[in-house]
C-alpha cells in the first residue's frame, strides 16, 4: 500500500507538523511518499530529504502553488491521487483547508484530526471538544486523514537516501486570488512548537496586563497563549488562542494563569507534560488537571514568579 | 444577491457530553440542543450583509431530523427570510451533507454561501470545503472579515501564525471563525414573526442522492483522565518544584 503525505511548509522551510504526520503515516503499513508543492522550494526539499520514514519525494515547484491556495493544490493532489491508498496532511489550518476539498473530489469521507492509528482502517479521534474519544472505522477504499500533530512524535531527520521526482503543475483554476498575509512576527517560539507555554485567561483583566506574562515567557524561552475567554474579551489576537477552536499544544510545561479551565480550553492543552495553574479561585476546574496549583492573586504571583526566574 | 446559510442542530455548547454506558455513542438523552455556534456567526454575517443593503435574501438550510425545525425557526427569528429542512432520520456524514447542500445550491443559485468552520459535535471541519469542491467554487475558510467588492468577495482568514487575505470570484463559499462577529439575540417580536415565515421541508430520499455512511463508529470513550496534582503554598515552592521535582525549568 502506498501512502502520500502532503508537506506543509512556507517555501523556505518545513513546518514541524509535517514530521508528526510522517510518523502517523509510518504507523500504517506501506511506502511513504512526501508531496512538496510550492514555489522556489529547493531549501524545503533539502530538508525533506532528511526525513526518516519516507521513501520518495514528489516535488512540484511552480509559482501557482506559492500561496498554497486550496483550489489549485487540490487539482495537483488529484492528478497523482490514483497511486495512493492513503493521503495524509497535518490537522493545521493548511491541512484542514485543503484535504476536505480533495476528499470531496475523490468521493471519500475524510477522517479528521486522528490521535492514533488502531489498524489499517480504524482510527481514534476526539469529538465534542475532546470530551470524548471516538474510534472510527473507514469503509472507503481510499483513506484521507488529517493528523493531530501533538499525538505523534516528530519523525527523526536522519535519512540520507530519498529520491526526488518532479511533476508538472496542473492548470490554474483562477477562481481565487491571494491578496496578502500578516504573519505575527515574534522572537518567541511558535505556540504549537514551544517547549514551554505561558497562557493567560479572563483573569488577566486586560490586554495590557499580558506584559506580565511576556516577561516571564522571555525568561523561560516560552510562547504566550490565551484562553478563548481572553481572546473573546479582546485582550489578545486570536492566534494566541489555545483550545479546541484554537491551537492544540502539548509542551513540556504549560502555565495557565487566570484561566478557569473550561473544557474547550482543556481540550487544547491537557496533553502537556507538566501543567501549572495559578488562579485565585480554588474551585476553578483547571486545578483538577494541574500538576502544581497555586491559589493566589495573579497580580501578586506573576511579579514574584518573574523575580524568581 | 442571495445568501445561503447552511446550519446544524448540535448539542448546546454548555452541555458536558459523556459516552453512553455501553460506549456505543455519546449520551445525548435530554440534552439541550442549539444552533451550532459557528453557524450562528455565519447567519449573523449574512443578515448584516443584507441589512447593509448588499443582499436581498438570506436562506437558512439544514440537513437533519424533524426537530431541526426548531433551529431553523431560531434562524428565521435572527433574520433569515426563509428556511429549508432536508429531512433525514439518519445522521449524515459531512460528505453526504455536502452532496445534499450541493443539490440545494443547484436549486437556489445563491451568490454567496456562508457556513460555520466546524460543528461542535463531530469537530470535523469539512463541510464548507467539500461543498466548495463539489461545486468548483472558491473557498475561504476560518474567516475573520468578509467584504463584498463588486462581483468578488474579499475575505481575511485566520491561519496558523496570523492572517491571510484572499479574493474570491462569486459564487463563493466562506466558513466562519469565532471573531468574525458577535451574533445577536432573537427578540420576542422577531421570534413571533419567525413563526409565520416560510419553512420548506424536503425528504432527503426525494433528492436521489447516495447518503449511505462511509464510516462506522466503533466506540466512544472518555479521554484518559489526568489526576490533579498538588497545591503549592507559594511562588517559591512552585519554582522549587518545577526546578527540582518536575525538572522542566532550570
């Protein structure tokens, strides 16, 4: 059986979630091929050749794929889909945007956001904001799957012998157009890739107060996140959001400050190795999942913590 | 311009969902049901476009059991002009729902289709993209801003790490993210008025579409539980534990 993994990258380097998706692919029995489509992707290909667990790379280097528009990428994937029993992408905004469009063209009911491979056709996935885990069997002959990256380790980068085959692009659809992009620039690590995450909730009371988290994050080399309540209140932009409708993170250390611990938030961080909760409400549900809880006023605890680091 | 808003009846977001004792599915007995929150945002956006004078008609559509009429009545109270229920006793998968919706689009020819990015029951995040694919329409998922510009739609999308702006030819499909807008509440007079608005019911079997399931739900379980740890008394103790016990900071 052949497995296709669609690489996520930014035309200069691979996105980490691609490596976790390759690991999920290696849980299936078959030869893994990586599709790298983009524009001026030579450095991405150099990186991709080192991924352990893949046998081949298919590359398509064309201006058309520069911005990864789902309409055009779908047609490219369809042009090679016949050869594969499985097509996998990371369950990131890239994969979630693209793969259902491919699935519909292939008349396949996609399996979204898997957290384990039980057998060649059976997978586990969270439902109801992670309140429950469903075991789902796919009866489609082809399986299209998005992979939750925090549930699989990153594939090692120690491969030396992967062949690269170039394929032709497919004529553009011309129905959508890329206008622009604003990628948040930060010296801090990306939320989903950070080893430590410091998150604030409604208890932070304002966006300005997030500077209390910023200085701690800088000392720890951590990323800063937020609960949906803090995002809804307008304290911070949505790309800070950790939770079922935001980003799913699983760092070594997650520090939740002024976050009550709604199920929606827990779904996004409860696989973290060590969880710390700082909250003045001792009954807050966050303490039920925290390894270390501190019942305290965050406006006293944060400066004290900052001073200790 | 005509806007179609597909929406879904789901368990209310405040309900804590648990598996049935035999683990065959989730237990939704007597659970409060609502319009999926992302669908409410989609409807609100459509109604605002109409109120701004940029659309003549907003049509709400759902695929589901007879009871889904309650959610369509809510949509009518919130500003939809008419509603369509494609009735199905079987709970359909996103692929089948998309096929049904494609049929509705064929009949209604909307210029814009706005729907939620995902339903909070299955968390699949598929239907908008699948529908766009079947119709060969352009798509913009996870929208945080929608602007109509002549025969195009400019959409800002929330992507990992930031925002992306796309321009789509109409007809187009937009799926909504949380921050697109804040949906209104239905007023009592509007709830009364909604009772008189047109609600058409069509049986899914009359559409001649294969909606048979492609997947089987084998079991539903609680996620592995995480035990509560300890309560520390001070910041000093916390830092000491993180350094020497958990060894996650140095």
